[in-house]
C-alpha cells in the first residue's frame, strides 16, 4: 500500500513537471523574439521557435551544442571570455551596447540583431537567458531615413547655390556687360574687343542660367531637368559626345505635362536625326521660355540641301505634328557657318 502510494506520488510529480515544461515551451514559442537558454559553459539547453526561424537550424541541431555555432566566426575567439565575464557579474544587461551584433545562420548568412542577457539561477543550476531581436527592418528603415535626410540637405544646398548664382553672380555679370558696352561706345578703337568680351559675358550668363536650372530641379524625381539629363545621357551613347544644354526663362515652371511630353519626344527625335544623318562633332540644345517655349537644336554637321523638303522625313513630320497639335510649329534650316538648326516651338498659356 505504501509502495503503491509512493509510486503514485512520483508519477503525479513527473506528470506535473511534464505539463509545466509543455506550457513553458508553448509560451516561449509565442514570443516575437528569439530566446536561448544556455549553461554557464555555453551549452544550449532551450531555444524557441522564433530563434529557429531566424537561424535556419532545427532544435535537434542546437540543443546540447555550443552557443558558438550562433556566433559569427570573426567573434568566436573572444566570445567565451565575454560570456564568462557575464556569468561572473551575474546581472542583466544588453549585450555589446553600441555595437552592431549579428546572429550566424545555418546557411552562412548573418542577421543583424539586438541581444538582452539575463542570469538564470534555480537551485544548483546556473545559466544565461538571451533574448534575440531581429533588427533587419529597423536598420533598413533607418538607412532610408538617413538617405532621405541627406537628399533633403543636398536639395536645400542646391537651392541655396542656385539662388546665390541667380541673385548675385548673374546680376553682377549683367552689370559688367553694360559697363563694357558703354565703354565701347566711348572708345571706338577697342570696341571690337569689348564687344567680343560682352558676347562672352552673355554666353557665361546663359551657361550659369542652365546651371541654376539644373541645380534647382535636376535632383527632383520627375522634374524636367532630370528628364533632360536622361535624354542627353542616352544621346551620348549614339552621338559619341554629350550635347550642351542651355536654358533661359522659367522653363521648368512654364512647361505643362502635356508640353513636356511632346518636347522630350521631339528632342529625342532631333538628336536621333543628328546621329543618323548629320555627321556632326558637336550639338547644342537651347530652351527658351517667354510667351512661347522654343527648342533649338544645333549641330556642326554637313547641313541640309537648300531644296530639302522638311515634310519628307518621318522624324521631321512627327516633330512638326507634335508641335502643331499644341498650336506651334517646327522648322529645319542650314546654319550660316556650317551645320543645321532645328526650331520647335509651342505657345505657353500663362
């Protein structure tokens, strides 16, 4: 009777322990973070399902093995000393504060993690509990945030430079040009040289205006400046050189989406024609916005015969039709020195 009672007691205790272990296993498997319980020597006793998902191991491959399998190879030499120090200190703390930690996976890859450590003491048993959090998404979001912040800073700096160029440099150059013109009138003997200098100043002003346009808009996704940069980059591959771009007036703000679509299509057509037929070594793109938006594409190629019919080529017909639909026009003519000038224009509605 006594022996039977003792057997019953032992069996009930074992069942209770088994039930408690089962409940514990269920609880830790529901944690959103990985969990590892190991002995002071680093032998793994318990892992939860989330840790297995993160590492790619199954429980049989980890339990009874060493923690080193989850430590990146480059850190394994010093991991044992660090673990022993934690066990000796016997207090909870984050692992490697301020450091980027990684979990070594079965396939050799690494997962960026944060790890919190707690000492475990139950009777004569001591060990360590580690909570392992996958921070991949957080790091990715932080990277995107840093990139966005950098781009905003860069855009702000571009806008500032553009304002400085427009408000200060251009105005001073314009004033210098007026002074030189006045001097040329008073000094006929040097008027030719001064007029040449004024022409150079005008050219510099146009180049700076183009730079202002680029700085102010080219960095913005979907801007006309960005699209023009894309077109000229594509043209370089077929031309063998980059066309120069010059702009004057509020090209970006005055150009509607409808006009922009036809403008860029016509510009691509014009550059393609230069590559196919002109034999040119230089090309220029000029955009002017006043009451009309005017596109001029110039090259130094072989030019066009005087009897050339502008309606005979598909490319020219397409460009002319695009302009006509917007109330504008298109023309092709030889330049006085050498080459060809294409004009494409449409009215702007202010």
